[in-house]
């Protein structure tokens, strides 16, 4: 912070010479929009710290180079930088403050470049103007006479913005129900005099009223009037260089209004005072600046940003349309279910190209806008790529599953394969293929939007169900095979035993049955081990095997006990006893032979075996067999299988019927035997 007493002396001599510390100035807000830490100390150095309410604050508003600093220095004996015509030097941007010489007045001057030409400075211009308005009792609105009535030229647009935000931020009534009022003192510079001040005054008043009416006011303040917040005052100064004496005269008169309480137009009315003790001013002002800084209403996009938005949109649009053209080529194949080779590589290159195109042209524009629009573009690119990616995963899933099924079937051909191994191999290959394909299609790693684990889980699930189905089919086939083998194995021995109607006939048959069944069960379990069958599945299959084995035995028995077969068995049994003697020699009946008793014995012995055949019932109960009860409960489709009933081969009526039929046959043998004795007598 350089103090510059030389400029002050050069431009409007100070009314009183002041000690250095009193004429020191301070930059309260610098070009990075930071509020100084030093204001409190400076107020103390100015000797104002203990002034209580006995001080005033004045600020200035107006376009660049309208002689504002000159005016302030002239009025208050301050030391603000004045533009040197010969050098046209740039002054440091910011808000400056000086103590008025010989008076308890804090004077603020705003330095800045002209905001309308350089977009980014509009922000500073607005904020500094709002700060000046909100923190001072009197705001000097400085303008050339020829600017009167010109909306743009006189910064009226800026005034509108500032009014609007000021009302929103600081417009509420104070705790005592009154608004804090501010005097807007219009100082018309280079007043020639042809247009009377009154006319200029009217024009300006009208302009300000119009601005006020056009404000977007907060709803609770929509009926507020300009006069609720502001007083307007007007004055004119002649040309400083053309009529210097008159200028100085007018300046002195104006100065009097700031100094002399006796002046009827004294500007610092108590109503304008913010009622902040002098030692609290620094803190108070810093608070206002913070509110101004954080206010979003002031953050209008700068020209640069507006331009950047427009251009970045355009550039992004071009990049996107070229990109869309490229992606279109693979949309169809994906939708038709194909796995597109190198899709990931293509997608990555389209995406990179599109971003590169955008970056090349857009990165030169406002960085904030460029980055924001880049993120938008990226989101748009990814939202196009994402369905391709997901489609690819779906197709990959389908094709991998087809291969899995094929591999399973192939692995299960021939004898001696291990089912579990076949499944494991096919599964490993399928998962590997899927993962490889999926990873290829990923556009951006470590990003949630390109995940494929979920699809893999679905695939695993389906593989499990395919493998399960295969296993069930295989088990069924195996059980069928076991059944077939079983039938073959019991056929002959059972037939043999049935032809030997002895009391232990069923014992023998059941022994064969049980031995063969045991072998069948072992055969099943050996194979099932490789199938990864569950305990329950094994139980069901074994129950099935047992039941089928039993049914097979019954079928064999049925086949051997049809009417014709059983009758021939009975006949054979009878013949053996009737037509052959105990040595197996055929009998030749002689008239003295006791045919009747031989006949009766043979018949009775034969009739005895009919009940033997009628029920599966071993002589020794240790040899009996029953279908385990679990079978019917587990094997729901065969629920109604009645094992007890299946033990019965012939019903009571059937026994009677067979007995009758056999009797007739036996009678025929008897008659034949009798006849043969008659014929031997006849010889
Ligand atoms: P600021 O940018 O508004 O603070 O203006 P300055 O006070 O720095 O003055 C800008 C230029 O206008 C300087 O060259 C001054 O000499 C000149 N100037 C100051 N006051 C007057 C005035 O009343 N009339 C004219 N025509 N020029 C002035
Ligand atoms: Mg200036």
C-alpha cells in the first residue's frame, strides 16, 4: 500500500496540511477481492477508533475517468490516485479508503478498468458498487453532463443491478422498524449551464424512478418505494480546466455541505448513519463484503463465459454427431445378438477421438465452462456406449452358455467320464471366455458404469442349472441302465427257482434279488460320486432303483406264473409223481395197481404248491425283503405303489380257478391211466 502525497498536492490542494499518518490511504479490497486485515489498525492510526458515532462514510460511483478521484481529493483532501493524462498509467484495481483531512470522514474510492469492455471485470464492478452503496451514508454518483439521460453511458444498468441486489441483501427493515437510508448525491461534471440543473435533475430522477420500478423485488418488498431507502440530491460542477475558478468555487461550496452542520444542505443527516461505533467499522464492512462476495445474484456469467458456453456447445455438438455416426455401425449387430469382436477397442477409440476433437477446439475457451461442458460431453458419449456394452455382455453370456452346453455334452460321451470334472472344465472355460470378452468391452476401468460381475453371476447361475439338468438326465439314464442290467441278471436264476416249487423257493428267489440289488446300488453309488449328487438326490435315485428292481422281479414272476405257464408247471409236478415211480422210471399200469391212491397222492402234492406260488413269502422270515418306506415318500410320482399288495401273486379266486383247471388236467391223466390198463388186458 503506497501512499501518494504528491498526487494529492498536484490535484486539488488539501485544505489543511496533515501529518503523514492522517493522509495515509489503505486498499481495503485488493484485486483478488480480498478484504484487508489492516483496516482496524488504520482507523486507529487515523485517530478515528474512539470516535464512536461521530464519523461518516462516503463513497463514489460512476464510470471510469469521469474525474471521481479528482473530485474526492478536492472535496476531502484525500490522496487517491488520479489518472495522469500524460502517462495514462493504470491504477491498482480495488477499493481504497482515506480519511478526509480535518474531518471525521472515511472516504472510499473505487479503482477498476472499464467493465463493459472486459468481461471478467463486471464482477468486480458490480461487487464494489454494491459494497459502496451498502456501507456508506452518502454515495456520490459522478457523471458528465452529457451522460445525463444515457442509460448505458451513465452506468445506469449497473445501478439497476446494484439496487436490486442491495434490496435483496440489505433491504429488510432494521430492528427499530426503520430502513437504513442512503443519500444518492448526483454530481454533474463539466456542467456548461445551457441546460439548467433543474432539468438535468428531473431527467435523472425520472431515470432512477424507472430503474426502481423495473427492479425484480423480493415479494415481501414488492411495494417498496425508492424513497423508502434513498434520498436524491443533485449538484453540478463546471469544467475543471476551462473554468478553473468557477470549478474551485463550486467545489468549495460542495465541500461545505460535507463539513458544516450549519449548511442547510448538510449531507450527513443522522438518518443515513449506520449506527456502528467507529471501532466496529472494520468488522462491519468486512461482513458486508463477505455477503456481497457470497451472493449468487451477482455471479452473472461474464461475456467470456457466455461466449465459451456457446462455442463449447457447438464444438461438443460436432464431436458428438461424428461419434454417433461411428457408433451406429455396431448398433445393429449388437441388437441382433452378435458378439462384436474388438468392440471395446472400437468404443475406446471413438470416445478418445471425440474428446480429442472437443479438447482441440474448446480448451482455448473459459476453463470453467470448457471443463463443465467436457463432463457433459463425456456423459453423453458414455450414455451411448453403455447400451452397446450391456448388449455385448448379454450376447457374450448367451454364446458362452451355448458353448458350455456343447462342451458338457461332448465331455459326457463315452464311458468312464467323471461328471464333476466335465462340469468343472466346461465351467472354467466358459467363465474365462466370458471374463475375457467382458474385459475387452470395458471402456473405463475402475468405474461402476462398466461393471460385468452381475452378468457373470447370471451366467454362473444358468451354468449351474444346465449342469443340474445334465446331471439329472445322466442319472436317469444311469438308473435305466442299471434297471436293464438288473432284469437281465435276475431273469435266469429266478426262472430256475420258480421251476423248483420247494418250501424255500421264495427264500432262494429273494436271496438272488437282494444280492443283485446290492450290486445295482453299489453300481449307482460308484457312478453318482462323480456327479456331485446331493444326499437327497441319491436317496431318491436309490429308492427308485429299489422299487424298479422289485417291479422287475414281479414282472419276471408274473411272466412265469401266467395261467398257461403255471398250469404246465403243475402238470409237470403232477406227472413226475403220477407217471414216474420214485426211481424216475415211467409207470406201466397193471390192473392190480392201486391207481387211485397214487393218483390222489400226486394230486394232493401238486395242489399243495399252488399256495406256494400265490404269495411271495419266504419260509425263513430272515430272508424276507420289504421296500423301504422312504421310497414312497421321496418318490412322489410312485406314491401309490402298494408293496404289500405286490407280494400277492394269485388272489383266492385265482387259486380256486387254477385248482379247478389243474383238477381237470389231472382227471384226464387218471382216465388215460385207467384206459391203458384196460387196453393191456385186452391184448
Ligand atoms: P476517475 O477515474 O473517475 O477517478 O478520474 P480521475 O480523477 O482519475 O480523472 C480522470 C481524468 O479526468 C484526469 O486526466 C483528470 O485530470 C481529468 N479530470 C478530472 N476532473 C475533471 C473535470 O472536472 N473535467 C474534466 N474535463 N476533466 C477532469
Ligand atoms: Mg479514480
